[in-house]
């Protein structure tokens, strides 16, 4: 067994959505497990969900007044430029005070000031790109990063300096920790002998998924299909919730949901794709139409091309999503084929790979 290194200090930065936050937490947890005396500091964007979620995971976080760039011309971008410059100088002071052994950026505008400042101050910077399409911050940082960890293969068009590897996406152990279907169903008060559909639009929710399910609640009751439904923070169910539905805005017990679900309906963010592949649950992906360069479609295509998932477009979801789910729930042989394909797509040791690579540079 390797001896833990001493005096290690890590800064993590990335935020805006759970897809940036939880991979950072997964890497931090793995480093902490190997190096219990290491110190950790997260840096995020003030007012964004990382300021709430990261402390719940047991880590200190500092917020910067950074904001995202508007992709079309907007007067707001002048304010964004000012906030970016201000955040950069604040990031320099954070780095000078903390003196990190390494800085790890997990994408999103929140990670740009700290990663850019660290590279200018000659601290080793590592970045993670979970999507099949590189984000703007990671493109900017790619030249100076010691190593870029990618969730999908084929990233040469975005990272041209030969410093990227196909690591897979880091997943928190507790998310894919399997329990028996019976045990998981007890938690949700569901019947393990009846079909179970898990719907998740991510931490913020997805309107088209929520509306598609809500409009067909009676149909699910008629067909005796049970639902685990994570609605996201911005959705409220109108009326009495039927007994066949377990409904929550945010679900921490993702491993239990994956353990008892026969099929999952999900957006195709990088983290969702990786979690579903590792958990081996047949999936129906509905890529968000409101993301940069349609990267969720590219993520879904990586899973679908091997037969591990079905893709339904956002514009078609209200018409065909529920029928597609009901059809798949009734087709056990197709589910089995998809589970086999998902095993081939999964990279369950991604976090370990990333930690080992970071240690090489320390």
C-alpha cells in the first residue's frame, strides 16, 4: 500500500450545476481517502448552487463574483468582463494565501479565474471535461493544463496539445453503490415485483420531462407502473400525489433509485450519462436543447451508438417519451441487451485514474 503524501493542499473549482460540482467532490473525496492529512478548498460563483452543496459535502468554499458570458451580443457582457477581472485578482490572493499543491478545475465559468490565475502563478493545473464537446473555459485552459481528463473519447479536435486522456467521468462511490432491488424498494415504499421508472432532470429539473410525466400520471396508474421522480428545485406537483409515485425535488439516494429502476429517463449531461452507464440501467435520454453547442446530444450519442440507451429529442418528448418508456418497460429482453451494452460503455474506475494521474505530478 502506498504511503500518503504529506502537506498536500488542493483547490477545486467548478460550478453552476451538479454536473460541475459533484465530479469535483468525487475527486476530492478520493484524494482525501488516500491522503487524510491533505487540505481542501473549493472556489465557486457567488449565488450559485455550489455555495450550498459543497459545504453539505464537508468542504469549505469561497465565492467569487463571477458571472457567465452571454453568447450573443449583450450589454451585460461589459459587466461580466469587469466581474471576471475582479474575480481574477481575488483568485490570485486566494492562491497566494492557500499555496495549493495543485488546482483542479471541473468546468463552467466559475473555474476560469482560479485556474487561469494558478497557471500564471506557475501552480500545476488539471482540468476535467466531462462532455463530448469542450466548454469555453476548458478550451482556454487546455494549453497550460498539466493534464486534461475527458469523459469521452475523440477529443483531439478540442484539445490539440496531446495532454488529454480518456479517463471517464468521476462518480461519487455512494451514487453507484449497489443494493438489492428489494432493499431499495423498501426505502421508496415501492413493490419490487412491479415495473419502476426513474425520472431525473438533474438538480435543477427539466420542464419537458416534468410536463411529459405529469400529463400521463393517470396512464402510469392504469398500467400499474411505479415512478421515482426527481423533479428538480423549480417544479411543484399540482394535486394529490398518487401512491405509485415517489416524488422529490432533489434526491440524495441516487444509488437506491438506480438499484430499483428498470428504466431511467434522464437529460444527457456528462455526469448523468456516466452514472447511468456505471449503474447499468437502460436509459432514455432527452438531451437539453438549451445547452452550448448541443453537447448533450453528443453525450447521448456516445451511449446510444453501443445500444445502451434510446434518444428522444426535446421537441418530440411530449408526444412520444412516455410511450417509448412504457414500451421499453414491457420489453425485458431489450432491457437485458441495453444493460450489456452499458457495461461496455462504463468507466467505473475513472476517479481512481484521475487521482493517480494527479499524483504523478506532485
